[in-house]
DNA sequence: CGACCGTTTGAATGCCCTCAATACGCGTGG
DNA sequence: CCACGCGTATTGAGGGCATTCAAACGGTCG
């Protein structure tokens, strides 16, 4: 939590924003001077809960998180998975009441940034406001793509599509290469994200594995047949709006 | 298309923004001086298509539109329905390539505003940028709610939830009252929005009607048992983030 | 009137769910 | 060091919600 290490944390934010926008030196400097507090959170810990009115937002530095909502009878819907560089509750800057929860999946390191500072920053630097705005728009684009899956695709297509998406997202921030990436989520998580039962996720995974398209062991996913995966899942990366390649 | 009528059009935009934010006189004036061209579009006409790179965005003045994407074998997913006051392709301001299409459902009157003008406006007035940003965030919140439906709710719950949502959205802009609202969409549209076949939508509608919860005739929806509707569909309006009531 | 689109109904199928039990992996504690 | 607990993964069986295919009905428009 020293000033030095906090600046280092915010470098990750700069890198993320530069993967979707062009920043001036002044804007970069402004980001580095954001106040932030870094915390290490245990797996399965909530960062913000449905109904909360947060006064800060969080930048994920390491580990995985997800946004979700719990319904009655224990049903759960996961809306998104988040990795290093993401600000999963950026929306709370302008939607003051949380309409869902945000929690860690793995142990995670996160940096908290006060809303007040973010508001000053975006008011002063319209270019940064646009970059952050864009980030939330990509978020929404991913929601739409998941809607397609849940509305119109088979379990096979949904799971394959999710794997392609996560691989590209991780690759974009240098956390994946060679069709290999970490995937520290359970089959229950996958089911809750895609609207499937854990039983059916299991059977479908066996199907995908059996066709030789992927391997998935020890929280590591290897996509062995990329072309076939994107074909059967109708995956088109346009919606991720990855205009530039981040450094690996 | 006279200057006078265009200013009148933009009054609707001011009213919409004031339902989610507070504007200064200067900001209101700035919106009124936006250039715009008004067009009347036929039903089923595309405003922007998947893959397009629009240079303007559109404000709906009258009629209904929807965002959607077509997959192979004629499958279609509708992401959202839009009514007067909405700017359904506002995202194109910062995501330059359309990852889905936008089209009319009914005959519709829309005002087109150049991206360039929107960018100047949001750069100059951070408060307006925040208001527009907030609008896209509410959009995303609605996506999340639809994901819950498609992932975890029955056809009955999904349809009932959609009806509650559309009623409140219409009420917020003065287009509905007394649990009665226009609903100019086909059962096919409902199915494509909620991930159901038109056949099952039809049977489920009969079920909902049979229970005396609604009537739906001549493109008019009447919610006869609001409490029961929100209970069975687990509808909680928080996600719409309607902080203020717009004038009726 | 005929064409067309949306609605309605029937029948058969199927994808996925629920319930249930077993197996596996891992960390904790005896 | 092994037993135990716990969460996850796996397998089996049965059932249900929703789908697909098909056909008939109804309203609107040219």
C-alpha cells in the first residue's frame, strides 16, 4: 500500500485503457495520481452486494471475480467473469444502487479507487471519460452475446463460446497464449453463467472433450481446435471490440 | 425538418435526460442547439446493421424499435425494445463497429444526430456525458435482467417480467398509465426476445391470460394483477434505475 | 378474392432438468 | 499418517418444459 506500489497497480489500468483508446501523457499522469488502496481478498468473498451504494470502485490486479445475482430457491445467475485490468463495478459510478453483487472467485488482489476521484478525473479529462465509458459499453456487448447463447444456442455452443471469449480476453491482457489459458471456475460457475445445470455442464464438457476440441484439467483450458470451436459456437470476436493488441 | 420542429424533437431528449439526471440551463441550451434530421421510417426497417460503422446516432421520437442479431438458420435474438426518448445506438459513439442491428418494429419517427456533434457536446459538458453514459448503463442493467430470465426463469416468468418492465418504461416517459400500455410487438418478437418459440409464447400467453393477470388485445396490454405479476416473475424495478418520475 | 402474416391448436420429440448416488481431490485434524 | 469432511466431478434414471413439425384459422391489405 505504499505510494510506489499503488502507482504500479495503476499502470495496469493505463495498459488496459490503452488497449481500447489512445491516452495523452497528461491523461496517463492523471491516472497515476489517482488515490487507491490495495487489498487481497479470499476466494468467494463479496466486494459489493446487491442493494449496496458503493462509494468506490475496484480495479482487479490479480485473480478472478464475477458479477452475479441470487434468486429465490438458491438459483444464481452469473453475468460476467472478470480478470486483471477489469473494473467490474465501474457502473456504480453512475448507477448509485447495486442491482447485483460482485464477488471474487479465486483469491484476488484489487485496488479500490474512490468514486469522487474517478468523477474528478472524468470531468477533467473527457478523453478518459470516453475510455471508461467505452469499457462499460464493451461490457454490455458481452452481455448481449451471452443473451444470444442463453436464448438461441445449445449447451455445447454456449460453453464453447464462453471458452473462446475467455481465452481472447485473457490473451488481450497478456495472461494467455498458444490457445492455453487459466480457467479457475467450477462447472457450477459455468452452469450459473450460461443458464445450465451443473450436471448438464459436466456431460457437455465430456462431449466437447470427447470431440478433441479442448482439454480442461487443473484449472487450465487448452483449446486444441480453435477453428472448430468458433465454427460450432458461432463465435465472432467483433463484439469484444479489441482494437489493439496489448503487449503479451 | 424545420429548425423549429427539430428543437421540439430535442425537447424530448432533454426530458429523457432529466428523468435520470439534473441539467443546467446551459446544458439544456446546448442540447437544443444540436443539429438533427428527422425521418419517418416504415415498420421493419433497419436503422443500422450488424457490421456498419455509423457516423450518427438516433433518437426515437415516436414508435418502437429493437436491437437484434440474426444467426444462421434464421434464428434471431432481440436484445432490447426501444420507445420514444431512447437513443438505442448511443453505444456507436464509442464502439465504432455495430455488433448487432437496430431496426424499427412499428412505423417510427427518429431524429439523427451526428456523432461529431455528440462528441463535441460530451467533451464540453461532462455532466451531459455522465447523463448519456448513465443511459447506456441502464441499458446494460436491463440486459442483465433479461439474462436472468433466459438463464433461470420459466417462460411464464420471463413473459410476465417483460410486460412489467415495458409498462414501467412506458410509464416513465408518459406513454402508459393505469396499468395499460401499448405493446405493438408480435408473439414472434416476444419469443425472439426471451429465447422462446412463438408456439410456446402463444401457449404461455393463454396461461397468463387464463389466470386473469393480463389482457392483451389490439396491441394493448392491460396488467390486471400487478402484484401477482411482479411476484410470480420476481420483478424488482431497481434495475431500471428510475430515480425520478417523468411528467405524465 | 387471394396473398400474406400472425395466431392458434395438435402431436411427437428432445434437450435439459431434478433427484440420487458414487467417486475424486484436497485440506484439516486426530 | 490416515481418517474424515467438504466441495466438486461424475454417472444413472426418470421426468418435464419447451421445441419442431404441421395444419388450420383469422385479420389485413392490395
